[in-house]
C-alpha cells in the first residue's frame, strides 16, 4: 500500500485576517491625508500649515485606526471565546446531545445517517470542542479574531499610506500641491486596489477602479470645502 501523500494548499482566505485591516488602513491613510492636504491647500494657506495638518492627520489617524481595529476585533474575540466556553459546558453536561447535534450538521451537508454518526464520533474522540467550534460555530484557525495583528496591520499601513501624499506635498512647489497630490494619490489608490485584489485573488481592474473612485470623491469634496472656507475667510 502506498503511503498517503499530504497535499498542502494555500488559499486566499488564509490572508483575510491581516489583509482586510491592512487594505483598510492604507486606503484610509491615503484618502484622509490626501483629502486633508488638498482641502487645506485649496483654502490658499502656506505650505507649513499644510504639512502640519497632514502630519497631525497621519499621527491621529494611525492611532485611531490601530485602536479602532483592536477594540473591534477584541469584541469579536470576546464573542468567540464566550461561545467556546458555552459549548465546552454543554459538552460536559450533555455529551450525547452534542454528538447528535454534530451528526445532524453532517447529515445536512449530505452524509447519510450512519456515516454522519461515525464521522461525528471520530471527530468527537479526537477533539469534541474543536469539531463543534469549526462545524457548528464556524470558528477556525483561519478566521479566528487576532486583535493585535489587526491593530498593527491597520495602524502601520495607515501611516505608510498617509506618508505618500504628505511626501508629495512637501516636495512639489506650493502652487502645484493641489493637482500633484490629487493625481499622485489617485495613482497610489489605484495601485493599492490592484495589489489588494491580487492578494485576495480578485479582479485587479475592479479593485483599482472602486478604490480610486471613492478617493476621488473624497478629495473633490474636501477641495470644494477648502475653496469655500478660503473664500469666506
């Protein structure tokens, strides 16, 4: 008998934990900082004020994104832990009922009555809580909440994304800040959308267009606000 060969596959869903937070952080960093820069520039102020506003937005935004992701994902983790603790108690108090509950899940997925029972018994023997976590609660190693990972990914990528339009604002002549930062930011956003789509196995063109569209909308609105405020002041 030939030995069983284990075929290892790497799926895009394995990246979902950090990919979502990283894309959200980078996208928000570019959009919010670029919008802030072009809004202040449209008001007709000095470069130093533009850069101060941009730097403040970078620091505040990175901390806000990291804290927000940590709190949000921690809440998800608390919910998962509460469900696991409840399931553990039920396994101790009513193991037979939980076994048949697992059997019912496998029957609903297409197994016949006897085979579903044997599968439930074998998986219960190898790790009842793990089987119920995966097949009843939908909690697996891939999808489990990781607050620290999400916070670091989101905060760090926000700072990197925010640094791009801020660097452009620091290097170009003052009259060119608005068009250059707007154009460069749209390029950055399109590249980010394509990169995120490639990492997630989706259409790069669709990813680029949807990210760039909302970035353009945000910068257009803040530019309008900057013009109006600059005119009034």
